[in-house]
């Protein structure tokens, strides 16, 4: 994305502390309860188990467009800056991914002359996130970037913000029934099909295209994760007939994955690999594999964290890692706020690409997608 023709700065952040800003949201929204039927369609864990994904389709059927379509002229930037606007970032949780999104958003907001009104982390609590929205509204921000924990539970708070004229840019998910251009300005996510497809292909390669695998899916209403899970399962079932998904288990709390994966390994001793939707619960699966002394089990997952990066580098259980571009996601969200402030039409769905990461490409992944240097433990592992 071109904005003022400046090159983004390179960050050295490791779970940076949240300053006095209000952040509440995440690529992995946790919803209370299990799958719910919405408008006659499968959602949540039900979709992860039975949905078929062969291409990426954004919410409400929107076609994804690359982040590069978002740009501003010098006059547009001056117009936005002259408005003395502010925006808040409300995230679900703190993570390396969230830090990279924050970095991209802050860089773009700075280029547009938009002040950061607040940043908060709701720690996967939908009620805390709703309270964060209420709190930040007292500061009268021009816009809010939200990573919804439970979109439908957050709906009343977001509707109140919209009613007050606050521009809403959403990460990955939205309340059911929300309409782009009326209730929110835009939504940014990744190429969901490609994320799942590349993870499946990598896992298959790691186990020689045959054998039993475990499928840990996210059993909550989280559009992006549900789509990625289903894309992984669809690809395995369609393209790899000699691979059998022999063990299936959902989870809604990433902290419980150690126990779930441990039981799966015990009950299915023939497993050659386990799929886990993203890096935080993948850490629990890695712990379970170590506890079971099963060095023969591979793990395939998405999104970058120190734990999965070290395992990949050290030839540990992580054999397949696919990431998106969180820095570009952050910049795109901030740009959507900027577009809306000057009544410039916002694309319905901005989509960043899926990137398969190897040991050799890990440094580039940190620089390109996270705009940071790898943390010391990862750098040390690379140098061994």
C-alpha cells in the first residue's frame, strides 16, 4: 500500500506492553458457546467439521482485494490530517501477531495524522471488550479498529459506536447482520482458503502423503478460523486419499489444548501428525507431544510465535507453518478508517496472502510480515 511514499520502519517488538491505549480484538475471536445456525448456514465448529472451502469468500460473499489497492494522494492525506482525528485499537489478546497488526496500524495512522486514542487487550473476554468500547467512546474517537472476541455479543456496543458516527474497521469477523458501508467501513483478513490449503499440503509432505492424522479444530463462532480449519480438512479429504483424519476434537479454550492433545495421542497411537489452527494452541500440542515422548508426531499450524518458530528451526515437531501478513492487515485497517473520514469508497474485504514458512525463510517472514527482528531465542536457534 502506498501512503506518502514512505517506507515502514522496522520494529523490534516482543509482546510489547500495551501502553495506555485501549486494544481489544484478535484474528482468533473466541465465542461463548458452540456453533450456532445463522441464516440457515453452518458456523463455528459445525462448519469446521462439515463445511467445504475451495476458495476464499469474504463475509457477506465479498471478494477479497489485495492491500495494495489502498492508497492516498498527498491532498487526501492533508485533508485527513487537517481533521485532527483519533482512532482506538481494541484487540482480543496480546501476541506477536497482535503486536504486528498494532505496528502496521500505528504507522499508517501516523502517516495520516490520526492520533491513537486508546489500545486495549480484552484477554478473550467478550464482556471486557464490550466495556472497552464503552470506555473509549467517552474519548470521542473518529474511528475504532476492532478484533472481535464474540462479534454478536459485541454487537450492541459496536452499534452504539456506529450510531455516534464512529467509523468501525473490523479484523476478520463481524456481527451477523452488519452491513458494510452502513454499520462498518471495512473488514481485513487473510486468504483463508490458501492458509488452510498450504497447511494441509505441508502436513502431507511431512508425513509422505499417507498415514493417520489428528484434527484439532476451533469449536467457536470465529469466521476466519472456521474457514481456515475447513479449508485444511477439505484439502486433506480431496487431495490426499492415503491420509486419514483418524482423530477429531474441537476446543474453545486454547489453554486446554495440552489436555486434549494428550488424550488424542494416547487414544490414537498411530497418529503421524496433528493439525492445530494457530500458534497459541499449537504450543499446547507441542507440550503434549513432548510429555508423551512421541518425537515421531509432526504438527502443522498457522501464525508465527516464538514457540513454533523455535520448534521449526530446531527440527522439532513443527513441520508446517503458514502465516499471513499482520503488519499489512494493520496498515489496511488504518487506511480504511482514513478512507471513511474523507468519504472515499472502502473495498468490502481486504485480503492478505498466505505464506508457507521454512527454516530458511524464517528471517524474511519476521521482516516482511511482522516488521521485526526475530526474538533472541529464535535468533540463537537459527545460529546453532
